C-alpha cells in the first residue's frame, strides 16, 4: 500500500536538509540560482565545500533546482 502524498525523488530530502542545515529550501535554491556555476557537478561540489552539505543533500538540491529551468 502506497500513499499518494509520499514525496519521491530529490524533494524527499528537503525536510532533513532544512532540519540539519537550518535554512529553508527556498534559500538554498536561491543560492544555487545566484551562483556563477551552472553545471550539476560543479554546483554539488560547491555546496559541499563552501556550505558543508553532504553529497546526497547537495545533489538533491541541485537536481531539483536545475530541473525547474
């Protein structure tokens, strides 16, 4: 039995990202959009090195943000 409101994909990480790093998802997305970097891998590395995110969290944020374009 599956629930229709179960969040799947990158967004499933959002509650734990907000809890762990203390910033709303909208703020992380704005950071990603305002970065001079444009490639997925570069953005993931930047979030990990400059902002201390784990790989899975950084990857989820970048994937979700870039998919909006």
